[in-house]
């Protein structure tokens, strides 16, 4: 699975990499991006913009906005009810420059960061959804029949990251990995032109994995030291 990732470039570099403008005031480098946070993605609905959606997909038909799904399996993404409609209509790119995996050791779980050796920014294949809450009644008029008013919290936009079998590097850490798209395939994925043929493991060529501080275990910790390699005993 992919449960944490990094994007350590600034807003200008992010815009230049994807030829898309930030839809808000800017973006600060992030070293511990976690589920439930609003994070930058590029959607097929607005491919010229980098927008912030919440990580953890809530299907449009869900009864409530809880229990978001952070990953979708490539092998069944076009079949599962939670993802089928998004796969057909709502795809996105999830910018990153690394992701974390945890390995079981005698001293507990050890986090590793997986990235390209040159720390380049890449796009993970994603899906997004828009969940609309039902309007709720706030009161009755004097005849007991009409509505005095309705309240809405507004639509919730969420995303998930597609995962596949691991490549040779990640296989030593975990049995799944995020789908890393080739730059030439990013627009094909986003437009819906390409299907599951793109959802294969990215070659391990040019990639690296190294142990990092267990401080990354806390999603509230987000600082540059998290991506620095540490020695293991």
C-alpha cells in the first residue's frame, strides 16, 4: 500500500513540472503527507490547475463522509463499486518525490523512504470523487409543513492512490507499491485514453530505498530531517 509520501519541492517547481497553476496561495514542501490531509492533485476536470483534495476517497453514493479509502488495487479498480465510476470519469495525478514503507525488524517497524536517486518529482496514478451531503431540515414553519431552512456542509472532494505489484526494489519492503506513471503517460491516464495497461510496476532502475527516522511514524511531524537517511544496527 501507499500510506505516506513526500513532495519536497516548492510551489514554483511544482507548477513547472506539471504545467499547471496552484489554485490557492501556494505550496510549502511536505515531508510526511498522510491520509485525511488536503493535498495537491491534478484532476481531469481541471488539468491546468493543482488543487487540494482530501486523501481518502469517499464514493459519491456513500451514506456519510467517513472511512475514506486511501488506496485502490490496480487489478480490480475498474470493477469495485467504490472505484468503478471514478476510474471511468474522475482520474487524477498525485505529485510526489518519494513514499514511505515500513519493514518489520527485531526492534519493531523501521520506515524506509523510496525515491528516485535524483529525487525527481513523479506522478502517482490516482482517482478522485465528489461526495455531496444531503440537505438537512433546520425547522418547520408555523403550519408544521414547510421548511424554514436547510443547512449543507458543501461537497467533499477526495482522492485515492492506485497501487500495483511491487518492483524488485519495493518487494523487499512491501507487497504493494504506488503506480508511478511515466511522464509520457501522465496525460493519457488523466484523459482516460489509457486503461489498466498503464498500471504496471515502475522499473526499479534509477530508484533507491533507505532507512529514515522513526519520527515519520507520527503524521503530525513534518520536517526536512524525515527524508534524511539514518544508520541501522
